[in-house]
C-alpha cells in the first residue's frame, strides 16, 4: 500500500507573477526551458506561470522546506502529460531528498481563475506497514 508522505498547498495573485515576467533573472532562476516554452505558447502566459509557481511552492511545502533553502526552483519541473495533467519531475538536491525519503511520485493539482492561481501537491511513498 502506498503511503502519503507529505501534502502542500499554495495560492497567489496572478498579477504578482505578471509583474515578474519582464525580469530575465527571475525567469531563468524559476522556470525550466520546457516550462518557458509552454508558457510562451499560452494565450495568457502569466496565468500559466502563476500556476506553475504555485505548484512549485506546494511541492516545497510537501517536503517541509522553504523554497530557497535548496537553492534551485528549477529542481522542480512541472510539465503537462499527454492528457494535460501536470507531471512533476524532480532533479538535483530535491531528487536526492525524495529518493532518501522513499518518495515514488509527486501528485499535483493546479487551477486558476481571474485573479488567483492555486496548487495542491502530495508525496506518494513506498509500502506502508501500518495496520
């Protein structure tokens, strides 16, 4: 049986991210190349980037760490699967941490409305021996 090893959530104003899109350093530090390509293809890039940013924050919260404590937002990549469900790919120090904790999968739900983007993430682990 899989074990739930962490849950995290985040919500933010889309306008907050919209103001950051003109900053090349913010974009390079925060989003992977695949995320940037997808964002630039969307009718409203700010809404997309806000969802992804909220997703990354929710994943960090699952691990119980502050986003900047590991040094790289790009260690979390959020892409759409073929059925347009968000898929979380971990790399670098976050992948090492996930492996050491027995995390097998990061589940993620993303949404946005006119003003806000939100995300809920959960960490799925290995076999639980609890009754």
